C-alpha cells in the first residue's frame, strides 16, 4: 500500500487520525476506527492506519499499551503486520 493521501475536507476524521500518527497520538486513530460503522469504511481506515504505522509505529505501540484489549488497535496492528514489518 502506498502512502495514504486523504483529503481533509472530504474525510476530516481520517485526516485528523493521520496527523495524530505523526505526533505519536493514538486517540484520533481510535476515534476514526470507532466512527467506521460499515465494513468497507472500516477496512479502508484500518489499512490506511496500518500503512501509517509502517512508517511510524510509536503511536500504535502507545495505543496497544494504553488499551491492550482494544480490538481496533489489534486490527490495525495485524493489518500492519500483513503489509510487512516496520
């Protein structure tokens, strides 16, 4: 997967999550995952965040540490692993 390019005007939730990953903040990513109610949207957000985690994984580690049982964090982690190790 190439670097995700998200238009902040069309997808402000995901754009905010991606900015958060650059600041090692996991909460915007958690909010983006929680906002995804349709499977297609959830898959898109999961893969986009996984690609971001491949470039900068600290925010995902922080999320997994803060919420070790969070299914959304685990989904992003497994998707990142399926894309290739960081």
